[in-house]
C-alpha cells in the first residue's frame, strides 16, 4: 500500500527549541502511527524522520530572516508542501489565533482545488479579542478533517465553536517524546559532585491579561537563592537560551544572567540553541539536578527526564501545563504567591524532589493524539 504523504507545518527552523522539538516528534510519530511518508515544512532538523521542504544546503539564516528574504523562503517552502502532500498538518504550538498568516489562504485554496486534507495536532486555540475573530477561526477550522488540542482551555474554545465532532482533547506533543526516542537517564551523582542547576530565561511580555511575574524580579530571586546556596555547597549552573531568534530570543538574557552568577563566584556554562538539534538540548537538560524554567518546554522536558523543576507562570500555557500535571503552587513562580520568589527556588535547591504526576500517566493520552486521527493505522485496518 502506498504511504500517505503527510506534511507538518509550524514554526520549525526559527531557532526555537520547543518548536523544533515538535517537528522531530511529529515526523517520527507519523511514521510510527500513520505509516506515513512525513515531510517537514522548513529546514532539516537533527533527529527528524522523513524529508524537509528546504534543502540542507540552503542557509538557515536566510530561512529564518525577518525581511523579504526570510518571508520569501518560508512562502516557497510552504507552497511546495501544499502541492506535494496528501495531508497538511499544523503540528504543535499556539498557531490557531486571530493573527493573519499567508498559510491560511494557501491551505484553503489547496483544499478546494486539489483535495488537500487539513489537520491540526497539539495546538492551542485562541485567545480571541471578539466574536468576529472567533467566528473567522471557526470558519477556517470547520474545513479540517481532524483537530487535537493540547489543553482544556482550547477544547472549551472548540466546543464553543461547535466543532466538537472534529476535535480530540489531547495534550502537549512533547509528552510523546519518551515513546519515540530513547530518553537520556540521569546518572547517579557522587556525594562530593557539584549540584547542577539549570535555568532557562524567556523574553516575555509583562503586560496583558495574564499576570506575568516581572522578569527581573524572578531573575534577581534566582541569583540571590543560587549565591546563598553556593556558600554551603558546590554548584554548577547551566543557563539555557532555548530561543535564539535575533529579536525575540533569550541569548542576551542568558548571557546577562550568567555574568551575574559568575560575578558571585559560581561556575556557569551558557548553552544556546544555535544548532537545529532539539534532542541534544533534551540531553543537556536531563543532566541537571534541578531546573528553573520560564520556557514552557524547558519545564516539560525537565519533567519528562525526571528533573525536579520550578516553572515561571508567565503565560496561560504554563499555568495550563502546571495544572494538568498537578504541580503544586510552591513549585511555581507566580504573582499570586504572596511570598518572595527566592523562597520557591531555595526550597527546590534544598529538596530536589519531583512533586507532580508521573509522565507515564500521560503516555497513552499522548499517543492518542495520533491514534485517533482518521488516517491512523488502527482506522485503516478496521
């Protein structure tokens, strides 16, 4: 039987660890659960399955550029996927919003004129500022063959839109990672070995409807708690820059945080996501003894690797994830805490225990994201 040609589109190849991780997971899962020939819309990623729509020799800086060169590169890459695929899947992330994109009209045209099937998996829906925005998104999604959302809030949006028949209440795609790759295991540390502390800052907006903690406030608390802990035991800090976008990335934040820690006498390494190899970054996070992350997928990967962590609640997606896994409030940095952020971090450093549900509880739920699709192997054999 000829394998279906299924392409995945998202923010792949834009120097963001979480988005590239989605690309690796989607392509690998499509081979396993759909017996598909996967295509990734974007440059090739280390660890992915199938092929990409951008050749390996094409400069990554051109594809991810912010001007006409980058836009043209992404447009041509996407156009080739709409022509050469049977199914086009929006794979992972906050991609169903009111924001306009060249992708939507191209997807709709390909569906009308050549029967391209559309789907979305592991996505967030909304928010929408008004009923007109919500209605426009509902009209767009009504043409989809399958939708799997990653959080309860998005499933509520789908129900409000009257699209429940198409939708599956899934979870974040990253939860599927242990079913697709051999996860790194944390080696037992010698008693005299230093504690390895990971921290992942994020350049987020502090205004808006979600009451995000001030970036400088939690970073000050992290530096304070880490320097206090370093006075009684040896520490090594890995500062992760999980988004290397030239304008919206975390590189400058990571370097500044590293400088402050080094000034206090702490050994620091900065790990920047400069290569399209998300699994290498997964391995680096797994080596930490504890993790403090403002990046959602820094926290999710720490959880998957059994690394005790604190999450910075700067966005509703962080809170949704923390609620889903039962992460206690004392493992969250949030404006609603009522006590200094340094207390949260100090407690993590002292206890170094996971205090939430096991990832294994969610493994079947994560597989169902792919198994419940109409073109999954189980459906084909029914």
